[in-house]
């Protein structure tokens, strides 16, 4: 995800806010499809739970970035892509290993993901939103409205992604967890590539 370029007297309009919110929610959407695919027939309540966790984290991250931006720190901009990359690489490798390890017929897919696993994944996929929050500190924006828009978009996209994953999971069987891990690692690589590609 690209960071907004601070501009003098720049004011984000509704369409820009919506586009930003959708852009920030894409990583969470991709990750949630993988999460949904690895579960055993997840219900809508579980999809909504995942969406709420992803949405809440995605709402907080621009606010944290905005606060850091007000302090004029460069740490987030210099290291956020590496932190996201290694977190997603770790989570993805873990899923791939678990996918290869669980080859017994009696091994049933889990009914739900652990809370802290979802929070960690949400943080990893939302570090770009924190970097965007740093940029927003230099623009004339209502940071609360923007953060809520990003969070709501992520809630909807993550819940939808989980439900899409529900239908993909039975088709993939044991390979779903491996694919989900590869998706997470791919998101990490994409974040790193986007940063250095400008």
C-alpha cells in the first residue's frame, strides 16, 4: 500500500476516504479468505468475529500512526514494512507447516481461530495503515472519521473474505491451510516490494 504524500492545505474528500479505506482493507480481505478456508464450515458469527477483530485493529493503527506522525517520528516509515514482512512470514510458515503436518484422516479442521492469532494477523496486515496514519498527520483530515472508515471497510471485507473462504475450504481440504499460509507470506512480500518499488 502506498503512503499518502503530504500536501499543503490538502483536504481528503469523501471519495478519497472511501478509496483509502478500501485499499487499506485489501490485505485483511486476502488474509481472511485464507483463514476462512482453513476452518471447518465457519458460521457467519465466526466470520463476523474475525471481521470485528480485523476492523478494530485496522481502526486503531491509523490513529497510532497519526499520533506518531504528530511527534514527527520516522521509525514507522523506516521499519513498518520489515515488521509486517517478518510477522506475516512467521504466521504463513506456521500455517504451511501445520498444513503438511496434519495429514491424518482423523484430523478435523478447527472450528475457530484463536483470538491472539487473529489479532497478530490483523496487526501484521494493518501496519501499512499505521504508516498512512503518519502521513495523515501532515494533512487536513479528520483522523477519527478516516480511521473509522478504514475500520468499517475492513470489517465488511474481512467478514466477506471469511465467508468466501468457507466455500473454498472444502474444495481444498488439507491444502487450505497451506494455501492460507502462502497467501499470508505473499502479502508480506507484496508489502515489502511496494515499499521499495515506491
